[in-house]
C-alpha cells in the first residue's frame, strides 16, 4: 500500500518523527519527594525544590531511574551505563527555575526499535533514537480570570520519559499505530499509566514532505497532542498545508505549531528552536549517573510478557491470526481479559477465535456505547467464558446469546441464571421443532409453492418464521435440516 500523497502537480512523501512524553508511573517526582498524583488542589504538591527556592538541591529518585531502564528494555534499546543530566535553559512563567533538568548528549537509553503491525499481516520497524529523562514544567491557567494567568506548580518536577523516534513514519495511520504500540509497551511494563486524557502520555509531531527519494524537507513541529485521533487529524492537515505551500512556489518555514481541535487546523506558535538555543550544559548539582550492568540485568529479570511475546503466544498456542493477536495485545487490559476468559474453561482454547469475536465485537460495542474501559466491565471474564461455553454446547442460540450479553451487562448476573429465569434454553427436541416447521409451512402455502417453483432464497423466510414462532429458541442447525427435508419431499 502506497503512502504517497497526490498534490495538484505530483506525488509527495510524508516524513514524520515523534517525540512522545510519557509520565513515569511513580508516587513522587523526579528530584523531590512531592506527590505526583493527578487532579489534586492547585499548588498542593509543591516542595521547595519544585518551586526553585534558593539553595534547594535536587536528589534523584532511584525508582524513576529504574522505570526508565525497564522502558528501554521494553523498547529493545541500549541501556547506557553512563548518562548525564543537563540544564535546558528557556523561560516560561510556569518553569520556576528558568531551566529544565533534562538529558541531551548522554541519555539514559540509546537506540532501539518497535514493530508496528498492519491489517494485511505485514509489519514495519520504527527506529528509536533515544529515551531521556526530564522533569515536567508547571501549568499556566488562562481561563479563570480575564486579565490574569494563574500558575499551578503541582506538575513541576514530575518525571517524564521522552521517547524520540527516527523520521521513519510515513503516514498519519502509521503514527497512530506507533503511538498505540508505545502506549501498550509502557502499560505492560507498568512504567506509565498511558492516560492521554490526563496528559500522562502526549506527543510532539515533526512533519515534513518531500518528492520521492529527495532529501528531507523543512520540518514543522506540532506540540502537545494528547489524543491519537487529534494526532492523525493534525498530521493530515499539516501535510496538506505544506504540499499546497510548496506547489504554489512558497517555502516552508521551520515553525513550532499548535493544533486547534475545534477548527482542525494548525497555527504558528513560535519559530522552531535548535538545540543550541537552549544552551545545554551539565547540571552542576547532579553527578553523572553511573549504572552497573548487574543492576540492569536484575531489572531485565523482573519484566513480564510484553506485547510482541504475548502476540506470538496467541498465534502459536491459539492459532489466532496476526491481526487478531495484535488487536488483543494492543491494550494490556484487553489481553488480560482474553486470557482470563480462556482460563475459565480449558475447552475454550479450541474456541479462541469465537472468544476474540465476542470480546472485540459484541463486548467492545457495549463498552464503547457506555464509555467504559474493559478493566471496569460489568461482565467478568468468567461470565463471558460461561456464555461462550453455553453457546458452543447449543444450550442457547447466537441471537439469544447477544440478548443475554446485554442483560449481563445491565445486571452483572450469571448468564446461566438469566437463561433459566427467562426460559431461554435452546429447543433441540426434533419433534418440537418439526411441529413448528409444519405450522409455518401450512400458514405460508403460497410461499411454499414459490419455493418449489425455483425461488430457493425463500428458505431464509421459512427459517425466520420458524425462529419467530420458537421465540428464537429453535436450534438453527436442526431447524435447517428439518425444513430442507420437508420441502424436498414436497417437490
């Protein structure tokens, strides 16, 4: 599938690199013991270090270092035994120090890669340049007073991992898959909660366009996007904008942009800075970070099954397609739910494709309609497993199973109790189904004559009428056999 974009005059290739900012999952900040809990009262989680009071010295949070190393391992990246914290100098009203403690030439994690999977079964590696640790800035609040800006420093000093990719991404869809994969890895590792709505995971997107096989064009950076949907929208708009400028003979200026989610357009924020603009230099209050290989090896042993490992297990053990396995493993909670459904009964292993369909189609539909995450699903994995088992054993039909699922979602009840209370067990008694079929054929003699004259598609009509009379409880397989047998005898 080509990712080339058609302009008025020619085709263009999109070149995208991403900088993902992932908040480290930890109880306290990177250089202080202040809480990092989201949603607290403004300025209630600010130590003297976070507020940059004179004489205050930063102290490295060891746990945050370990979380960064684990993430690097999950990204198949090189863990650097030697790294340095630098001061990145710039002014923001919500940056009390006047600089940000970050990493530049010597990051904690070096080159790595992640693999993204496409619907057609193909895949692609996206290279990672580095992962570095840095402290977050505070937050400026502009909408509480018409003439004033308020500053909340609760976020100041919170630990961030910045994951920088090579410009290997060629479309908005690839960017979406890449961010989803990074988010999935972080959540499996439990190093970031992946909550984009709360800003725990956000991205800066670098975009340029070029004629195929030409050198890279001038890039623009779109800042602070915290939704995969908006990231894709922003990329598509910016690509179109850049192509129009170039085809009209204009020049792309290297700018930092903001994306307006209401208008779906980007707008300039400031001219794009280069590294030298920040006057990086090693932070004099922090010694270089030296990590023993033994400590890295210990952390490697604590890492459980990651998305690619779990996907391989699903393909090998359950004979699932690469795509189905990718859908399940994209979200750890979904994958865990699937595993728990299969664990409910050993026989479900042979019906794993059916389980996948019930999770990704029927259950997802109910969860999306009610804006509920699967880890908070009213239907437990055990109850869904029981429902699929009842369906496989022909206790209920597929149609009734869907109705029972809705009832389970609304009441949290055991499917067996719902079926028993509502008398929904499937009719498998041949004589009972035969009597219903006889009634349907007698009541629809004209249709029978038309069927016998060659209108074979009317079989579906007879099936529907019989199911209606049985209140959806007739076993479809037995029903079809009886209908076809009776109609053939009439011929």
